[in-house]
């Protein structure tokens, strides 16, 4: 829940107020420095004896919109409503000794500070238990001093700062006796053997993990991640985001494409898939990547519609080029076929049909039928058709 605070805060800050309305920060992205500003690094500048953050968002109003020690009542109220209470703001900071350590952490000779962010708004707060003389940043949102370890602005109980080791981008870290993922301790994890594999996967001598959660039925000895994706396998199963993918052959599975938004195109001896869905009319062949959401073989193009997460196949048959995708039941099972002929500059009529051997064509919701009516996907399909004509 804590990692969702920024998203929640955005919604709160955009709500209209009924009365006693305070001036509101306006998101203008990064702010340009003024003549005479002294750059301090990580988006901070010294300006006329004050400290401003120009890396994006505002905290105050008017000429103090980016001055970190003058947050507006609106900013303070927004963060409080988002669940971040009892914040000690950075009024009284020592300008001359102020030093940014990262975009999120900074310090002066007396105190350590953390910058809370929400789209368009930020608030610099004091970490009252932090020791400025020993404080150091280990990753974007992970830091330590001689006494404590911080993830974001919170002390992580049980983490030993003297023996802390960062395992990836700072989401996971360990000491001699315990392993931590973000705000929580991973119970039962073996700190000595615990390592980051790739993506969100980890392993120790006992188990494999997706984030802080053990991957059920995984064999740690044979567990491996496919690329830097959400896919992994062991000698018995294929997994996506730590969950078993039923029916996928572990010996022949091959990753072809991983998209940062969370789409993986992969194949096994039985088919081609995106996430948990299969492409229609799979024809085995050498797969190559066409773009970030498309792969192809010598005579077929397989693309992902990111709006519905749907797999679409473009193929040529009897001189006609057709786009085809599955219609899905409420349980996520393929229940029918949606298709349309691809012409020079448009798609033909959208038609439906039953899956071969699957009984009569089902009633397909309009929102699924609309997949071939969106102009962005139509353009992609026309371009895909040209690749195989």
C-alpha cells in the first residue's frame, strides 16, 4: 500500500475544493534555472540564500514555487490526506552546508532530508532519526547511516546497516542474517545464499522468489529466468510473474520479446503466446522481432494489441491477407474467432466464427469486436500485411 501513495496523492490533489481554497501548484515539468542560480546537482540549486528543486513539480506558490523550505498549505494538506502524517518540513535548513545526495535524499550539517514526490508536487521532509555525518545513499530509494537503514523515508526494522548489501536496484537488500524486499522482511529466506537473478526474480538455497513471495512448486536448483523478463522456468514448470503457466513445455520454451509494459511473446513446441494467451494460426518457423510489440516468421506476423492485451495474427491464405484474434470468455478462455480482411488502406468487414471443434460461435461483447475498429491498430495491421505480401 505504501508504494501506492504517490498515485493516491495525485487523485487527492486534483479533487476540487469547496471553500477556503488555497493556491495550487501547477505542474510545469522541470523548471529552468534563473541567472545567478548555483547548481548543486540532482536538480537542486542555490538561489539568493535559499534552496530550490528544479527537477520537476512544485511545493509552494509564486516565486517560492520550487523553494524546498516553504511548502504551501495545499501541498501539506494533500500529503496528509494521502496518509503521510506528522511530516517535519525542512524550514531552518542550513543553506551553506546543504548537499544533495540523490534526487530524493539530501543533507546539511544538522539534518537529513527526503523528497516525497507526486506528479506535479513534491515535499521535502526531515528524517529526524538520521545521522547526517554517516548518512549515505545506496540506491535511488535506499540509504543508511551508522544506526539505521531507510527504504524511502522509513526505517527498516531488523536491517543491519553495517553489513547491508544491495541486491538489485535497491528494491531488495540483505545483511548477514535477514533479507528485505522494499518495506518487508522475507521470512525464511537464507541471507547467505539469497541472490537476484533477473527482473523480479530471486533465489536462495531453499526457494525461488518473485519479489518477496516464494514461487510455489519451483525447484531452486534448476530455476532460471528467460532474459530480463517476467518469464522463468525450472525442470518441471514455466512461470510468469511467479505463477505457473499451465501446459507450457519447459524444455522447448523460448522467449522472443519482452516489452517493459509487461508483455512477453514466447513459444514452445506447441504454440506462440503473449503472457497467458496464445496466438491463433501459429505456424512453426524462425521467429524474429519486427518491433517492440511484434514478431514475425517468413509468412506470418504476430502482434500484441496493448489496449486489450490481445494476440493478433496476420496471415495470407488464397491470395487474401487476414487479421485474426481470439474472442475470450469471462474466464479468459478462447471462445471464438474474430477476423477481418486487410485491404490496401483499410480493413474489411469484421466477422466471427467458432473455434474449430469448439461448438457454435459465442456471443462476443462489442468491446472485443471493436479491436479491429481502432485506427491505431488498423494502421499496424496494414503495415504488417505489407511484410508478407
